[in-house]
C-alpha cells in the first residue's frame, strides 16, 4: 500500500487556537501520518486554547484513528506579525496577553525550537494564519495601515518564517500555507487588503520555492482552500453565505470539510510530493474551475 508516512518527522503548525480551523485539521492529519506536531498559537488566543485543551472540550476532535488523543509536542506562543522581539512595541510586550509569554516573535520561536530540539528540529512547517483588521471594509475604503497590517500578518509572515525556519529543516523539508481564491478572482466582502495579501502569498510561494529550494532544498506550496466557517472566517461576516454559494455552484456540492484540506497538506508535506513545489493546489470541491454561476440564467 502507498501510505503517507511521516513517522520520525517533526511538524510545526502555526495558527492553531481551537479545533474549528484548517490548522487543527492539518495538525491532526500530520499526526495520523505519524509526525510529532507542535503548534504556534497567537498570544491573544493562547489562554482560551489551553483552557479548551485542559477541560477536555476538544477531546472528541482530538481522537485519532488509533483511539489515542492528538497530543501536541509543544504549544508555542507566536505572533507572526513580528520578526524579532525588538520589533514588538513595548506597549504590546507588556500588555495582558503578552507579558508572560516572552519572545513570541518568529525569531523567538526559531530560538525555542533549536533549544528544545537541537540544530535541525523541523521537517514540516504549516502556515495557517491570517489577519486583516479591516477585512470587512471594501478595498476602496481600506486604510494604508489596514492594508499593510493584512499584508504583514498574512503574507510577509510566510516570508519571515521561511527565512528563519528553512535553515532549521532536515532533508526533504516542506512548507505549506493556506490561500484563498479571492487572490485571483473577485470575492465581494473579502476586503481590507486580504485579497492582496493572498495574491502576495501565492506569488511569494513561487519565488520562495525557487530561492529556498536552491539554498536549502525545501519545498514550498500553498493550498487554495474553499470556504470553511472557522473562527477567523467568521470575522469576515459573510462566511455562511460563501459556504452556501460554493456548495450550490461548485462541481462537487458537498460542503468542504477541514479534514479534506488536512490530508492534502499531509500529502504535500510527505516524500510522496517530492516533485511538487511552487504550487497553488486547489482544495475547494472544484469551485475555482467554474466560470459561470449555476443559478445564473443561460446566455
Ligand atoms: N476559512 C476559510 O474559508 C478559508 C479559506 C481559504 C483559506 N483560508 C486560510 O486558512 C488559514 C487558516 O484560517 P482558518 O480559516 O482555518 O481559521 P483559524 O481561525 O483556525 O486560523 C487562523 C489562525 O490565525 C491566528 N492568527 C491571527 N493573527 C495571527 C498572528 N499575528 N500571529 C499568529 N497567529 C495569528 C489565529 O489566532 C487563528 O488561530 C488562513 O490563512 C486563512 O486565510 C481560510
């Protein structure tokens, strides 16, 4: 049997704070394939996440095929909008959710990984995070600060992670991120520069695949996922409508499950995908292929 085998591999999934999003589903799929999985969690969501875990609220979704519960090797605080601790404003560092977590920048996480696991601690990195403070505003009404914040947290964060984590990866290392069709087609309501951030993420996936492929031998791909009513997506305000629209108009009409993205991420992270890099892989029930709404009148 051809199996996805990640045994002996270590994965870091950045952007997990509950069991409802793609990051959790990817972490679970990687664990099902045998990887040990650590997560990076945004400090404002860390306490709630730890509480959910400790109180057993996620036990059902943590259940693996073996019957055991998904265990995270480490849960690291991570604010991917900052490359170094020095770049974090003092006001933020000393704020309620940050004051006890220490250096939660991307460089800080790289440092923690090497002190916990040695010089080459990683095989798989998943970037499953995004943030656009003005996502509800059309691009036409988005401020410069809102636009740059979306690009910083949602796109440059990948560049920074590749800069700092690629040197820590063993042979066959893989990066996977999550993107959305609004990068290349207009999705009204996906605003605040988030569409621009996803376009940058996809373009950077290609350039980084070349640069980091040549320098470190790693692969870099992005999954263009269909809409899912995760916590982050609920902030957009129209996610239920987007999910419904896709299920009416996509080639496959069942609603996308996060686990379907999880298994593709596990495949892309495995040696079975050793020939795939610089790709945007659609996991969206085929919706990207459509050129006309099914409900529209025939021409
Ligand atoms: N849900 C969808 O419809 C959809 C569709 C396509 C792509 N995506 C992408 O999937 C990825 C995961 O999102 P999701 O929808 O599964 O939601 P999610 O809420 O599970 O994940 C988003 C995570 O990003 C974290 N985050 C936000 N700002 C951060 C920062 N500065 N540093 C570190 N972490 C930060 C949040 O705490 C959260 O855990 C995102 O890149 C998103 O754009 C989502």
